[in-house]
């Protein structure tokens, strides 16, 4: 049975579906970004982000002694560059951990701003080796960059272990939590994080176009905004944030949307949100396994499977030529993502970020099973659906 008459279901790992009240907030009358009305919007966004950054634990306990939440007029790549450019200069070394597309992006950004960049690399889908990181990070290291949840491979990397290494050598630790913060556990102080980054369009459940950064109180003195790109001077951003403004013209509707989205997260509570994301990701994995599919990454060591992005290996029969499969998914009014870069044609990825209903997880498993059948691959659709439903009902 095809799903042409069913509502479109977006299962890509960003952008994710957004709530109706978030969409409605963007249609409110325009105001000046230098008005009291806008300052109130930015303050709402900051307060909600403070909650998310500081209380992302299974019990909702505080994880930070203090910091400042910023909203940036750009997606998270802007935040990645801003963090590196404000902390590293021509005489500094950056150590970048790379086991996927976005770890590689951090290293490429560092190439443009730091004196030297040491990459600690693992194959995409393999685990970060903490021993290799320990060998690379030294007293000469100014900044360590890492992705907590590698969106391109569905892996959750060992931030805590690497954060300890960075702290041992007085290096600043910058973490991309783009597809984890707002949906999974994140501990600022316990993991020695100096700057954390996330994106509106991911687990924060807002439209794309703005991103969020948490700058801990202890790192502010190390920032050198004058050496950074003019638009990304974090000293300037922090000064303006004290009065709930930004240095430049703000994307007013997107700030409203983000404020509404993070208020909904606080209303749900991070403990419940974390539990829901973990349960749904497990249902996706178990449902796809019952279809006869293999997970793409099989992590070892301290790396784990993501709780917000699920990556699955395409069957051998269609690997490298999966157009019929992806077309069959799209015909059922569902959108999923393929692999990125050299993983194109090898895997597919689905997301459960945001407020995905359990029924949509089950529908995603069913549609993938039906699409595999259309592409000539045997899959037990009923078994997949039963496995997903069973896990969701635990």
C-alpha cells in the first residue's frame, strides 16, 4: 500500500518537522531588531537555550556553573568557525578528531585559522580512538575540536574522555552537539566543554537559518574577537547579548521560532525528551534489523550508537545503485537521507530528532520495508513493524 494520501513525513537528519506554534510565531508582525519587542524575544530564546544547554541530563540536574547562550544569524557551520577563529590564531595548534563529515569540517575550518592542525582520524563509521587522541593532545595544544553526534554516520563519540584530555593540557574544548543537544545527554562542566554548538533545525526543532552557542564563563577571557572574521567576533556578540541584542541585523522571525521551540522543550523537560529519543532510536534500529538490514556502524571502545540519527547499510543487492529504493520511499510521501560523500549509495539515514510521534517511527520502518520490496530486496515488513512497535511499547 502506497502512502500518497498520507501526510508528508520528513525523516531526514535535519531539517526536522517543526510544531505548528513555531511556524505561527514567524507570521507575527515584523519589528525592529533594535526594539524592546525584539529584546524580549531574544531573552526568551536565551532563557530556553540556557535550560537546554545546562540541564541535558536524564534527571534534569544542572551541568554548568555558568555561561552565556548566544543565537547566531547563520547555521551551525558559522558557530563552528566562530569558536575556532576566536580561540586559535596563527601561532596556535588545533587538534581535531575526525570520524565523519562534520569532524572533517571542523578540521577544515581550523586549517584556515590556526597555525597548525593535527587530525586524529578514524574511518567513517569507526570509533574515535581515545588513545590516539591522548597521543596528539599536548601542552602545546590550544584548542581541541570534536563532534559529539556524528550525523554522517550515526555515531555518538566519547566527549567526556576527550574533554578530560583537553583539561589535562589546559586546551580549550569545542564540541559540535548539532544533532545531540536538545535530544540527548550533554554535560558542560562534567565533560570540560568550553564552547558547545547546536543548530536550530536539528533537535531544537526550529526552522533552519540560525544556530546556538553556549560560551562558558571560564573561556571568555581566552576569546580574541579581533582576530576572527568581523561577523563572528564573539566578544562583540557577548557584549550585545547582555542587553538581549545581536551585533548586526537579526533574522527576527527565526529568533521568534527558536524562542517558541526551546520554550516547548523546557515544558516537556529534558529528562522526558532524552528518554523519548533513546526509545525511538532503539525502535528504529530494532525495526530495521527485523527487516533483515545491518546497522552501518558497529562501534567499539567508547563510541556508541546515536540516539537521534540512525544509519543503516543498504543491502548488497542494491548498494551503489539504490535509486529505485529511494524513489519508492519518496513515492510513499516519506523523505529519508542517503549517505554523504563516499558513503553515497552505501547507507541510508533517518532521524528521530524533535517531537516525532511514535506512529511515525513505525511508518518509517514500514515504508523502508515496502520500498526494499519494490527494489527487489526481500524484507519481512510485518516483522519490522512488530519489532518497532514492541520496543516503543516497552
